[in-house]
């Protein structure tokens, strides 16, 4: 175990935890692509993308529909299978643009410069492995390419039952601090608010958004 990880942390990053979650209902997420991905990537010319922690594949599918060649990475084969089934239902042309890959982000990293877009949406880890992963992800961005990292911002209290997740939240500034300013232009580092309807009422949440472009 990494010294910075508790048993509880590790449990939430393991295949059996996520296979159980994804196996517990036909769909656990909305099925829509993440709005920050749509907002930031719609203007980019398609190329090679990796979606890290791809879940049920809504982001990978949205990218492939726009002509991106996508590698979807997740620890859960159950989630990857759902994504692949959904892509197949959309059509062969889109489905063949996506490679569904089971990998553990505690160890996995892209080859240097392999992708024009590296996206990680709500991929939460404790601080030490988070910094290590995001550094590896940055190394995977090709010259002129984009790093887009979005996650829960620590300004919000985690919902009841998920309080131990608080240390897995991060700011865009923290991620930007991992990047060499000589090699990177930080395009966006903010934390827009959004409202979410929960059974106990409407709550305001903030998403940390880091978009950076590797200088060509
Ligand atoms: C909060 S979900 C986000 C899913 C998707 N990106 C989205 O925004 O809807 C986190 C995802 O990370 C994946 N994950 C968790 N631990 C992982 C690990 N160690 N390696 C790879 N993926 C992991 C989970 O299976 C899950 O799909």
C-alpha cells in the first residue's frame, strides 16, 4: 500500500468496489457527457483522446461521435462493458473509434505525448497518488494538445456518507502547480458553481476545472 493511502481510500479505488457499483443498476450516471468536457472540447479539432476513469462511457462516446479516436480507461470491466455496449448500439463507425481498456490509475500512465486530449472527469484520489497520476497524465499530452481535469472542489462539504472523500477533492490551482510554466499555458483554472437536486433539497456544488495546453 502507498504510505499515503488508508484501507478506506484503497477500497474506493479497487475493481471490486466499482464492479459492485456498476453492477447494482443498469445505469448509475446520467448517460450525458460531462458539461465541462462539452463546453471546453467542442471547439477543438478531433485527434487522439484518452478519458481516464471513463465509467459508463458517456464522455468517450461523445468524443467518438465528434471524430476523436478515444482510449477509455477504467478499473471496472463492468463499466467498460456497459460503455462498449452503448457505443455498439450507436453504430459501428463510432464504436470502432473507441478502445475500452481496463487499467488501474494507481499504476497506469499514458505513453509520453501519445494524446491530443487527456481528460479526467471526477477521478478522485488522495493527494499523493493524485499528484503522481496528474503528472503522468500531463506527460501524455502531445505538443499543442490539451489537458482537461475536472473534479469536486474542497470548498463543498462531501455529502453525508462520503465525508472521508474530502481529501480526494482538489483545486484547479493545485493541478496547475504540477505543470512547468515553460511547457504549459494554463487556459482555465476555476471552480464554477452548479446546482444539484438531491432528495434532501437543492445544493450548490463547485467543480474544479483545469484546462492547460502544452506549448507546441
Ligand atoms: C466518480 S466516477 C467518474 C466516472 C466518469 N468520469 C464521469 O464523470 O461520469 C470515477 C471512475 O473512476 C474509476 N476508477 C476508480 N478507481 C480507479 C482506478 N484505480 N483505476 C482506474 N479507474 C478507476 C471508477 O470505476 C469510475 O468509473
